[in-house]
């Protein structure tokens, strides 16, 4: 007689967070995974669909009916939202609408009696909450969705994870915010420590959380893997490339340009310098050891990234 595995639905499964969660859950071999995507025929979706225990489901955070169909009879849900709307990078109302639909449908599914665990992916809260305002709009939208979750009495079945800035942003698409032969880019002052995390670690933490609900349910976790200055990050990259390579300098994107092109990114940079991401990295390392999570170090992530770039060239 075969054991029936609990079903976990993952929203935005072809995005950076979602795909990492799907891959980690697949590797655990503990769950059946519904990878939810707007386009199940995309290359990214088809690649996920080849993983063990993964089925592709068509769903859209802006379409409540499609979400309900994807969530029906599931044990757990990983839910995240995005402010990115087409070429417009940060649209608050777009994310709020997704969050409202997500929470409303999660509540409906909970009322049917099957749903036992919901992970909502928000964003890291401030180290000093008294310096929180003005906060970036694409941060406050996620925190407002958290409040809506609480208003709907979902906290007893929920774990809220709040990742800090991603390592992946260092190879971003915004002008001046991409690692190059001579520069390591950032949005804050060279000597200001700020917290970062590999997006794949969101998958690792989510897998551990779903596998240990007694520990994590009805809790929240600010997540980060490193707390380094821009200069320290540039020095790590220099060390990896060796003394014969060109000098790598940390380059802070001019704040006025950030506020001109994507205003909220400039507000975010102000916020990081003023309030700071508030993950307790020492505590996270202890929990990670207990839960067999290997937290990704920036050095290891950069080594892997540099090797992949060399292979492509």
C-alpha cells in the first residue's frame, strides 16, 4: 500500500523564490508539489514539471477562481506576491491586489478543513522599528498583506518568512547595479553593513518549515545569511578572482539617480542605512544547524556564479 504524500501548492513557481521552493520540496521527497504558474508551457515551467513529485497547475494571483482550483485539497501553501508589473518594476496596487486575492482564497480553503500550513513570504522588518518611516512602498505593501492575513485570523496556521536583500540583485538589470570586471555594485554607503541572502535559501527554509510545523507554525522569521559592508563584499570577489585580475571596487549607485529612475529603490537605500534589516543571524545559524539547513555564504555563491559565467564564455 503506497503512502499518500501531503500536497503543497507553490504560487509564482517559475519566479526566483517559487522555483527554489519547488526544487527543495521536490528533493525532500516528502510532498506532492503543485507548481502554480500563469504559463505551464513556458521553458521554466516545463523544467520544473520534470522534477520528481511536481505537477504543473495553471493559476494567477489576480484570478481567485484559478487559485481556488490550485489550492483545493492541499495540506500546505507557499504564497508570495510581486510588485513587478511588466516593465514597471514597483507597482504597489498591483501587489496589494494579489495579496488580497491570495489571503481571501487561503481563508476559503482553510474553512473547508484541509489546509494545515500556510507560508507567506514577506520582506525583512527593521532592526530599529522606531526608524522605520518612511519605508519603501514595495516593503510596506508586503507588511500590509501580513496585517490582512492577521485580520483574517490566519496566523494560527501561518509561518511568515521575511527575506532580506538577495545576492541575485548584484547581477540585476538596473543601470549600475550589476557586478562587472572592476566593480561590485550596491545601493548603500561603502562602510555600512547590510543584510543579504541567497534566494535559494528561501527554498531551504521553506522546506524545513513545512517539515517541522510544530516548531514554526504561528511564527515569523526575518531571514538573512550575511551582514557585510560593500567594501567587504568587493574584497570577497577580489579574493575569488585572484591578484592577477583587475582591481574590484565597491561602487554605490548615486542616490539621486536611483530616486530619479526608480524612486522607491532610493527610498529603500535610505531605509537600509537608517533602520536596517533586522534578521538575527546568530539565532538563524543555530536554528539552521538544528534543522539541517546549509545557509549559503556570499563567497560560495559568488564562486558558483563566476564559474557559470566562465562556462558560458
